[in-house]
């Protein structure tokens, strides 16, 4: 009895040892060897998804940043000592409101001086014109030498030019006098103050910055593939981290004609519709949702289905179900969703796209479709 029991134990040990060796052999089998085994059984095993349209509207989400259509630094067109700054940081100002003033005295003196010079020039012109008329009559009667008359004509022309020049200098002086007052070019808020009263500023030196909060836009970077379908966008909604639960609509303003050289995306500019309470400010982050107008655009595929190469080409592998082989189809990335990527290209509803096993495939390679996971298979592992 004891001998039989010992033999059973030895036999069980041998079976266990054989099982361990088999397991180690299978564990040591590389992925490439497993693939070869699968191909020997009828082609490379791959998982696929079938392209299908949907009843829901297509939507894309992109991060964006708010900026003001008008955000300028105001400066004087003349230089001089500032006698008053009438605004404070954060203050709202109306178009035409006085922002600051420069001492006017030197400019007023210049205007008076040039006005007197213009009066002298006009008097000289009047005398030159009188001489011209007089010698014009004498010349017609051959009672004056032609050389003398030519000199009179030249003096008359110089007097006219002097009046014109004096008038322009006086106009410039008056403009400079008016430029001693800095006014707001539009309604807005004082964002920064760069100087204080009694400082002397140079021409063009920034005094304050003025930002318009009534007209804001959101800048979004979109991929190249979305350019042809921007016209399909029917509604745009913007949400902000600073305003949880609130949504603000927007409209397309323009798409940049040139891409961002760093990532080849194109800036899309959206005009916000309404910011009466001015709670949205330049620099805020936004999540922008673009919704297509009444139809699906592109197809939704798993992220693993989209292949990028070193040549910056993007494609998916499509299965030819008659030949059970694969071919490349270039695609454009339209956007991201929670369940995958939305792509567009020479794709049709009902096509099978490889979702797993795309690595190392070549054009025309034979494949074998793996069965879909069981509905009761949690995680899709079986």
C-alpha cells in the first residue's frame, strides 16, 4: 500500500513538472512568435471596429484662451511734464474721457508765435501781390524791363510759399497743443498705470493701458483636418473654470491663414456673444465645444486605431474582407472624445478598421479577425 502511494506521488510530481515546463515555454514565447503562430493559422490576428454613423450631432472640444479685441497702451503724441492723471487702475472710462494732461504753456507760446509769423507772411504776400499786379500792367505796356518783372514774379511766388509754410507750421502747433490732452479712444477699463502726475514723459511713452471688456474673443488651435468642415459648425459653447456651470455662446470670427509653426495647428478666433457683467476677462482659460450642424462628421475610432509615422502622415488600417488583407487609408484628426478620436478621410460606413494589432502591419498583409468580446466579459479581456 505504501509503495503504491509513493508511485502516485512520483507520477503527480512528474505531471506537475511537465506542466511547469510547458508554462515556462509558453511564457518565454515572444510576441512575434505568437503572431507567427497566429498567422500560420490563417493570417495575423487583429481586433477591428466597424465604422458607423450616429444619431447624435458631432461635437469637438478644444481648450481656448480669452483675449480682448482692443487692449492698447495709451501714450501722448508729444512730450512734457504731466500735470494731471485723472484715472486710477481698474476704473471704467468712456470714450472721449480725459486720461491725463501735459503742461500746455510751451505749446500755447508756440501757437501764438507761429500765428504772428503767419500774419507777417500774409502781409508780405499782400505787398508782393501789389507789386506783381503793378509790374504786370507796366510789362504789358513795355514800360518795365523784363528782368525786373521776373524778379517781382519770383518774390510773389516766394511770398505765397511762405504763407503756406507758416500756415502748416501753425496747424502742427495747434495739433500739438491739442495732443497735450490724452483721451480714451473707446469705452474700457484702466488696466495699468505706468506713470504718476508731475513726471515728465517722452513722446510715445506709455501712460496707461486700456482694455475693452465689451468685445472679447476666444482663440482656439484646431488641427489642419478641421479646416474644410468649419462651415459645418452650427453652434459654439464656451465654458470657463472661473464660472462653473455657465455657458456663453460664440460665433466664428475668422481662421488664421497660416499655421502655428510649432505644431501646425491653425488659430481659430471666436467672438463671445455677451459679457455685459464683465465677469469674463482676458487671459481666462476656456473649454470650447464646437457642434456640427445637424449631421455626423467623420467617424469615431479607438485611439489605438490611428497610426502616426515619422513622416508626419496619419492613417488607419482598413480590412478588405474579400481578400482578408489590409490597406492604409490616410485620415485627418478632427477632434477627441471620451470614447476615442474622430477622424475623416476616404472612409465609409460599414468599413472594418483595425483597432488592435496594427503595429508592424504592411500593405496587403493577410489578417484574421478575432471574435468580439462577450457581453459578459468584464473589461473585454476574453
